[in-house]
């Protein structure tokens, strides 16, 4: 099967790493590139992290080949023309190393007390950004707009900048398939992945596109260990604890039915829902995102346990984690994007020492191709 094909096993599956936007991002970017990640996805949430545009530029300046971009932005955060300016500036700094991730906005919107954007807004935003970064004229609120000085030392247009849309539901996936080069979904096993691919194929065909031109990525967590005792260490709690709490926050905010929640997290969801109800209503939207994806507030430490950690993804001996990655590849996953908190340099070292020796083909070598590797994908 060619990469991006709508059925069967992927011929190549690469890895991406989510990192928070911070002024220390260079160390994580260098470590991710050294280990062999194809892509660095930079979280984009204005009340939670540093400015994502600055963080992306710092990461690009510190590295040579890894693809870098927001993971993910949302339409309300920046008007499309500012997004296009940001993307075209990054592409001038590091040609063909830029990737742009876009979604409805979870923490970015909810921490502001707002509802996430609609998928129609996401798709419209992506179309406009694509037109502008190509160097074309776009219609923005009925007014023709284009980037005027399409040359160095200002910006670069016409480059290869793939757009990835985050779409976790069937309707969102079908809509995203009308414009996206890649679509990010949650990894919930081969059957769920096949269902997601059917949604994507349906949406692509409805838009007159080839489903095989769209890469499919999964958002997940892996954590190789040599002993079960490691899950009780401070390192594991710092690496996985913030993910446990953020997952509970997401499930509660989206009113996810308990039967659709991983068994290891169900008691936590019920308890966190009760905790949320006790927060002052006027500041609940802020309190709920304190420490989001970076640390666990002291009052929430009780929600973090080895059992809850296992509800996030695959934790186990290196061979078991490698098997899970092989399962993703066999199911047709083109890109695996990993979430981790804590010391991300240390996490890269963990993968380098424990996982890469048993599944080296998942880690890039030589020039990074990352999300740009599908030869038939529509690009900016």
C-alpha cells in the first residue's frame, strides 16, 4: 500500500512528539531530532503556554531537519491572515520543514470560558491559510486578500506545508477530509482506526479527492518500562500524571459517557466531575486548566495512579510497546504522535535506550521526511 492509502498496512509509520510551547523548547527539539522523531508538534494554548509562534521559531533555529509546527492551533486564536503570515515566515526560515496543525480548540477555548470552534470553521480557516501561503488571493469576509511581499527577507510562499486537522468524531473526520493533507485521530485500536478511515474516505470522495492522498495519524501515549515499580516513581508521575489529569478534564468537559471511557479512568472521571462541581463557577474555566499538560496541582495528585496511567495508552516492556506500534502500522497508521509531560529530553533518552533497539524502523534516519513523506498528498 502506498503511504496515505485508505486500506491495509502503512508502508512507513513515523513518529511525532508533542511538546509544550516554552522558552526551553530547544532542548526538547534537539533531543527529538537526535532520537529520530519526524515531527515536533508544539501545543498552542494562550493562557497555558508560552507564545507558540516564538516557540516554533526557537525550535527551528535549534534543529536541522525535524518538521515543526503548531499542534494544534484553532481558528479563533488567530485570524487566517495572521496564521498565513506566521506559516510563511517559518517556511522562509526553514523551507519545507513546516507543518500546520489545526483543530477546534480544547484548552485554548475552554480556558477562556468559550466553546470550541465548529469543524466548519476549522475547514474554512484551513482553506484560507492554504490559499494565502500558496501565494494566491483569498476571500476574507468578502474582501480579496493576499500576502503582498512574497519573497525574502519577509516570507516564502508556494512551499510544501502540509495541513493536518485534528478530528476525533465521524462528522469531523468527513469534513476534515475535504481539505486536509493529514488527519489526527485517537488511537483506540484497529477496528476504530478502520472506522476512522472509512469516514475519511467518504468525506474525501464527496469533495472529489483521492482518499489515498490523505495521511492518517493517531494521538496516543507510549511508555516503555523495565519494571512495574517504575510507575510509582517521581519520574513516571511527572511524565504521565499531567496526562492523566488532562484526560480526565477532557472527558468531563465533553460529557463523555462512562461506557466510552477506558476502564482504568472511569472512577477518575466520576471523581473529577464531582471535584469540578465544587470549583467556583466564575473561575472554573481557569482553575480547570492550571498545570494543564505540564504539572499536576497538589490538590489533584490523588487522581494519579499506575492504574490511571495505563488508561492513557501503552505502558509495558519495550517488546510490548514495539508490538503496539507494529499493530498501529498494520492497521494503516501513517503517523504516531506521542504525548508526554515532565522532562521530554529524558523521555527521548528513554525511547533511545529501551525502544529504538527493538523497533528501529519507526525512528527516522538521515533527512527527516515526517508528514511530508506522502508523495501524492495535496500540499500548500
